[in-house]
């Protein structure tokens, strides 16, 4: 049987991988030691030149279905791993058929939830983790995506201004609908609470999470925050024509949550005395798009909000309020952000993303300034942070080889 590779933007080096061997037999010559999460499939992480991929063995039909679904999610701009291709027609040296393989690009600086806890995450961070998962689920539901298997294990997390951003990594049970019903959303939410409850208990059993954490309270928080965010984004609001300012207030609240409102439905009653509004098209990334337009930086939305605030503080400090905002942002980029990032030694650049390092420098500056009783220079802060804080952090771009030796664990 001939080997067949269906890929988007194919990397010719894919052909050089040992497709005649089951994934569980691939040698260290091809593999990279990245942190991995639980999966029902055999998966390996490989590096080809400067690109890293997750390779998952599965049934051919399922592999193509997930590949196409991930491509649809990518086109919709939703947070999910990027599909690379499907490999079929695999046979071993005895001409025995091997499973098809789905390839996705590894999401840089991302970690499965188990690795986050091994990297120092505590019970205090659980609300931020749950919030990231809620935002991901709401975004998928707004796009009429039914997940079917919502769990922490099927998510990768990236740090974002002290919190987290969540990405879908397993779309095997998912489906894009023409319209997602409320009952299907609630079923997804029920699956999420059941799976997260079990995963938290498992963390406690392995002593990775404080035994005093009440798992049922965490899953109640997940459900409550999902409903609160969904209602804020989609619920109808009715008021008199004398309160039209509430339209702008609603849009500002959504912007504060990081969502852009691209369309809003406004309906008046027969007499024109009452107005009913409902957002129709909402999209996450308000601050992200604003920062990218000003500076070219592409970061998580919470990180973008933090950087935009620092640009505003920079403008106020140097009395640049009347200057063109794009010019101010460019000065901040060349005078503050880029010089600070250049201070990070090469051996420390795999610990955190640049925007997250900048966020942590700002937090560190606040602590140093409070202790000193005066504002500490940002570059002095950066030197202290790099030497005393960043140097002690674990590598997150690439993990140590023995961090997770279980071959049945993966990150996609």
C-alpha cells in the first residue's frame, strides 16, 4: 500500500519520519521531550527542523474528520491547535497495516493542566484556570460548535498576564452545527462539570492538588461562570428610549471582557417608548487586535490589555497625550518593550513568552517599588526580575526529558 500524506502547507521533511513503525516504537532520534497530558491514543511529539508536531495514531476516517474540523475552527479564528495533515497507507516491514496518523502543530509555550500543577500551580490558581476553560467553551458555543467531550485533558493552557488562555486540542467528538441548541450547550456543560470533577479528584489522589480543595465547589463555579458569561454576551436587555446610553454601556462591558461587538440587534416597541437590544455577533480579541494594529505584537488578549495600559502610562509619564497614538506605541515599543526583551538571556527565553515576561516585570516592579517606597526604574526592575525570579522558573517551551516518562501521555 502506498503511503499517502494529505497536508496543508506540507513540510517535505514529514516523509522522512519512520512511518513503517508504530508510534510507540519511534526512537528518541525523532522525539522531543515536551510536557504531555492524558489521551486514549498513542501520540508522539516530533521536531522537524524548526517546527514541532504532535502525531496521533487513530482510525483513518476519524483522522480525516478531525483534521477537517480543526481546519474549520482555524478558519473561524477559534482557539485550537493547528492541523498539519493526515498520513495513511502505513505498513510495517511485514506488510501489516498500521493506523492512520493525524499531525498537528505543537502550540508553543502551552502546557496540559497536569504539567501546570507540576510547575507550581496551586489551588489559588484554579479560578483562573476555570475562567480560561469557560471562555473557550463559550467561544466555541457562540460559533455553534458542539464539543461532546469537554475536559481539562482536552485543553492546552498558555499563561496570559497572570491568568490563562485555553486552546482545544482534541476535536474527535466535536461537530459544527448550523445552529447549536440550548440543550446541546447544557449537555456540553454537564460533561465539562463531570469530567473536571473527576480530574480534580485524580489530582488530589496523586497529591498534586491540596486535599482540602472542594471539587464540587470548583465545578459549580465552572457552571455559574459559564452561564454568567453567556448571558452577558447574548442576553436581551430592555429599557426606555431615555436610557439609550445603556447600549454603549453594554458594548463597553463586553469590551472590558475582551469581546468585540460586530453586530447588535435593536428593536423598539410599537409606541417607540421601549428599546430591546441583543448582541448578535461577538468576538474575543478586542485588546489583542488593538495592540497588534498599534505595535504588530501578537499576544493573548489579557496580555494585550496589560501592554496597552503600559503604553497609556508611558504616554502620561512623558506627556504624550496629544501625540498620535500609533507614534506613541512605536516609541514605547522601541524604548521600553524591545530593550527589556533584549535583556533576557538566551538560556531563559524558553521559560515564558515575551509578553508574559513583560507582565511579570510590571508586577515585580510594583513589589519592588512598594518595598522601596518609591517608583523603581523599569530596567533596574528587569535586571532584578531576570536574576532572582525568571532564572528560577522551569522551562516551558521545552521540558526536561524525564519530566513525564509515561509513553501513553501526550499533549494533543
